[in-house]
């Protein structure tokens, strides 16, 4: 089983909380972390933009990644949100077992 940390940027903490809570409630993510402030510099529609954003990191399994991404796209106010799955390898086996338990519990409901 492959786990992913899904890196998502949002405009504000309210959007990050809303998306994170839905993902966990719907068992698309075992948990979500919110990093409340970062500065982004990017090109959008030909102009260089600078904005403060919030980072949301959702932890999921490979077989849930597409459903999680689709759900974020439904909930997210951005026209083209950053939603990137990063495969995870190595680390605390106990934590991976916990992730698996949280995500597998969705199979029975």
C-alpha cells in the first residue's frame, strides 16, 4: 500500500479548514495539517503575482488520491488550485498503520 501526502494551497485558513474537514469526514484523508502562512510568488495570466496563502497537507492512500483530488477541486474556490500528491516512503511503521486504520474504516461505512 502506498501513502501520499497531498500538498494543497488555499487562499485563507477558513478554506483550508473547510476542505480539510470534509476530506477527513468523508474518509478521503486520515488527517489534514494546516500551515497558516506562506508567501507565494507565481505567474498567473501573464503577470507575476505575490500572495499570502495557507498550506493544507492531507494524508491518504494511492487508491483514494483521485477521489481526494476531485473532491478538493469541487470545494476549492481557485480556478486552478495546487493539488499535488507526493508519495511517502520510510518512516514510523506505527504511523503508517494508524493511517491505514483511519482510511480502511471508510470501507465499512
